């Protein structure tokens, strides 16, 4: 039975896998790879699994925990051969990768952790960055692990809003201090 779609041979599958991994903003899981690879109707789970294992054996990719990471060898090979992958497949991959890459960048830019302390409290770390680097790196003590997890969740959902609210609060205090300083200057003879 012949396959439908542009991805027909094992070589096509290998190119597709390497293309996706090379264009992802960060390492991805097998399930993310499968979701992205399904942009072509010729792709199936079993062949994709087999190809990923083969690419690991040949040193084109490695598995780090749950994540698949393209190696330098894999990156060099796909740079040379990526035009062998049909243009329509590359275009669909690129379009699908936009959302995944945005999520991967956001995951890298917004980080939280909740570390239990001996006294039952929890140290919550909130980290937020943009393309230029860190904007906020703050630690708070929370009364419990559950409360710390809730703070982390809240920060993860709206990091930009909370960052701006913190800056606004601090700026309000800075302006008030500057006004007090100016008033003291006027009072001096």
C-alpha cells in the first residue's frame, strides 16, 4: 500500500525529523516532534519512532531526559540537505513551529521554583527575562508549599502584568522620595 503525502521514504522521515529539531527554538519532546511531523499525511507514529531511534544510533540526535536534541552532526547534515525536503512540507513545519517556538521561548523567559524550608515555609523564586536578558529575579518566603505553588502559578500566567505592577509600585515610592528630598532642600536656609 502506498503512502499519501510527500513524506514517503525513511530518508524523508530523517530529513523531516532533523529539519524540525534544527528549527525548534529549544529541544523538544518526542510528542512535540510527532505533533509537528504530522504536518504531512505520510507521517505515522511507528515509522517516526523507528527513525528517531536510528538517528540516535547514528549520532544525529541525542535524548536528554525526555527531550530530543539535535547534534552538530545532525545540524550539519540538515543544513546541506534540507532543500531535499519538499517546500510545502518545510512551509507547514515552519508555520507549526511558530507556536511551539513561542512557547519554548516563553518557557525559557519565565521560570519559577518553590523550595521547601525546614520551618515549613517555602522559598519562591520568580524569574522573568526578555530577548536582552533578565528583567526580574526575585525570591520570596511563602508560608507554605501550597501557597508558594499558587504564587508561582500566578506569576507564570501573567509575568508581564506582574512585572509592570511591581515596577509601578517601586516607581511610585521613588517619586515620593524624590519629592520629599526636594521639600527638604527648599526648607534649608
